[in-house]
């Protein structure tokens, strides 16, 4: 039976995991950046259509068409929210890529934030019964 160096096997496993994560993060950033370009242009087109529609409808006193312009502007706002969300995700992925590059990457983020010392001092974990 061959002797396996457990420490080197564990290190190889972690390095392989970091490489897979790096590839995944870079692919996700590429996809997000591509979609953000589409969303940015779409936002400007829809917003311009909304402004133009509302302006023309208000000029000719077409109240129903004014609401169509308002609808375009609402749609443009939603598109902008998606673009901002994608930008936030992309920035987070970039931080993870930088952490992998710097050797400070931790694979899993905590699912539940641990209480800070100040918060822990204010309220005890277990309540005493009186």
C-alpha cells in the first residue's frame, strides 16, 4: 500500500479548488460585464423613449399616452436597478479574484454574521429566568 502525504494531498485539493473558483469567477464577471453593456444601452433607449413619449403626449394633451411614457420610465428604472445589482455582484467577484491573487481568499463566506463584541455585551445569548 503506497504511503500518501496527507498534507500535500490537502494542499493540492485546496489549490485545485482555488483554481476552479478563479475560473468560475472570471467567467461570471465576463458574463455580467457583457450583460451590463446591454442593460446600459437599453436603459438609455427606454428612458429616452419615455421622456419623448411623455413630452409629446403632454404637448398634444393626450393623457393616456402620457401614462405610456411614464410606463417607459418605470421600465427604464427597473433596467437600471438590474444594472446596478450586476455591478455590485461584479465588484464582489473582483474582490474574490484579487483575494485569490493575493493568497488571502477564503472559500466560503459566513452564512450568518457573528455578533460583534459590542452587540454581544449588550444582550446575552441566554436569558436568565426570574
